[in-house]
C-alpha cells in the first residue's frame, strides 16, 4: 500500500484557488498572443508590419505543482 499525502481542508482550498488563478493567467496569456498575431496580420495586409515582440516560448510560474502530479 502506498502512503498518500493528505492536506488540511483549508490548504486544499488554497491550492485549488491558486490552480484556478494559474489557469486564468494561462488563458489570458494565450488570448494576448492571439490578439498580437491578429494585429500583426492586419498590419501586414496594409503593407506595414508593426513590431510585435511575442515570445514563442512563454513560460509562466507554476505554483500548483502538487496538483499536476
């Protein structure tokens, strides 16, 4: 039988809220990248290319590591 780590109920709730915030942060980052891409596409159709600094390897801090296992 394996040993399982049990968290106090308030700790588990805090972890769930943090996971939700992390998820919302990722969704926001993806939305921002999509908007930047659309702006760049519109600018390229006009003949002018706006400068968009988009990092292809977007790394976000992960504070919900225990929930990812």
